[in-house]
C-alpha cells in the first residue's frame, strides 16, 4: 500500500521535474540576456533561478548521465538476491529508506509482542518476528539472537551484543 501510494507521487514529481528542467534549461536562459540589457539589480531569488538555469543548460549531459547511473544503481539494488544487502542499500535512500526502516521496526515490534503475549518460546518468537519484519538486517540479527537465547543467554544481554538497529535494542531490556 505504501509503495503504491509512493508510486503515484513519484510519477507526479518526475513529470514536474521534467517540465521544470525544460523551462529552466531551455526557456529561462534566454531571459538572462533580456535582464542583462535592462542593467538593473535583480532580486536574489531571480538571480538564483537564472544561475540554476544556466547551470542546467551548460551541464545537462552530466546531470543526465548522473541520473542514469542512479537509475542503474537502483535497478541493481532491487534485483539483488541478497536481502540483507538490498535492505542496507535501500536504507541509504533519503525518505524511502527511513520510511522502510520504520515500517520494518514497527512490524517487528508488533509481531514480537503478539508472539510473546501468546507465550511462544522466545527463540521461535525472535525467528518469526525477524522473518516477518521483511528486513534483512533485523532478520539476520534475530537469527543470531535466537541462537544465543537457545544456549541459555539472557535476551537483554544477547541483544546488546548483536547488530540490532539502535531504536530496537532497548526493546529487550
């Protein structure tokens, strides 16, 4: 549901960026000559927009190549079979990474609470909640944590040794 909602927003923002890039890159630089002929001091925002448009006109190929590299990198990340690697890479994407991480943490905490409330043994609860979070980092840490708990170690002490996300380690105290 979240990804479906984001897809619509991404399409709208992409169209907006294309229209703005066309305007800034091809139409507005012609106005710079007109403004220079007037010989008056332009407001700061107008000067900034003109500088951005000149930058876009001069470096549009480099920006297009950079965008292509980003798209290819996202395709490589999304096609990776290693879920832990994929989730670590997605975590670096602004807004999307933090939203995905918060969703995974919320799902994990909810599943663990339900399983503990139903008196499922802690190692099994950790394995199930880690897998249910659909986050490779949380899942891997929970698998290691479940092994520690099966060996008789205290959950809170074992959680302190594992690479759990910082916002999640306090749950086990």
